[in-house]
C-alpha cells in the first residue's frame, strides 16, 4: 500500500507540475494551469494517507520514488532517453527508499 501511495503522489506531483509547465512555458490554455493546480492539491493530500507516523520519513522515502518516476516521465512523456547515470541514480534512490521504509525501528 505504501508504494502505491508513493506512486500516486508522484504521478500527481509530476502530472500537475507538467500541466502548469505546459500552460506557462508552452502557452497552453489556462485550463491546463487550473487542472495542474487541482492535481497538485491532491498531491499534497495523498502522502497524508500513509500509515507512517513521521512526516519526515514519509517525505524522504517519497523523494526517492519521485526521482524514479521523474526519470520514467522524462523517458515516456518527454521522449528523453535516460542514460546510464540516470538509471544508476534512480537505483541508488530506490535503495535509499528501501532502507528508510524497511529499517527495523522500535
């Protein structure tokens, strides 16, 4: 469930930001900006559904997932093929997420 919420939050953050980017940088209609803003509000809500008690840990772990999603978004939406260093960086982030989420705590 945690990973699903991280992915949903990431897609909302990237997708909302992308719609605002299209509005402001590519001169798309203002409706894109409004839709992007609404989606970014949802992005702010989704992480609060996590069961982790610590805000900082949730956002630290989410940050790693966000980086991987951003690399994939760039590849699939912007058609910018990630290079070896993008993949290595994404893998390092996922290792960090696993450590943060999976560490035994008392």
